C-alpha cells in the first residue's frame, strides 16, 4: 500500500508539470498575438507611407505644397501636396469645419473656400 501512495503522488506531480507547461505555452501564444496586433501594416508593395525626401523625418514642410494655392481641392491634389510637403498625413479643411486644437507636425492642411479652392496651406 505504501507503494500505491507514492505512485499517486508521482502522477500528481506529473499532472502539475503538464499544467504548468500548458499555461506557459498559452501565455507565450497570447503575448505573440498581442505583439502581432501591435505591428504596423504596409501596402502590398512592402511599404507603409511613402518615404519622405532626404533629411525629412516625416514632418510637414508647407512650402513644398504651395503649388496647390488657388487650385480646386481634390483627393489627387491632396495626395500630391502631401508628398511634396513630406507629410505623413494630410486633410482638406472647409469653412466651418470643426477641428481639434492639437498640433500635428506631420500633418498638412489645405484650407479651402466655399467653392473648394485652396486658400491656405499650412502644417498642423
């Protein structure tokens, strides 16, 4: 009978080790899933945002988009202006648009009039 008691204690130890390994494995999978969710996605061509000009770290240089002044705002013009300014993002601001007061150094703003013509180019 004594040997039976030792055997049952041994199987409990084996079961405890198995559960520990299972929990460790599941924790590793959970961490991997979280890290995968935090990674940035890119385009099919392998890149995210287009590379900015040399010496530009993605910050907006509004003077690069001055060519947009007086032109009719469009998605195409916005993208051309964004690339020319080296900005990571851009938006068109219409009269009476509600905007936040946060300044984003990597964002280009094209301000337009009631007819949709660009009247101001600035960063923020």
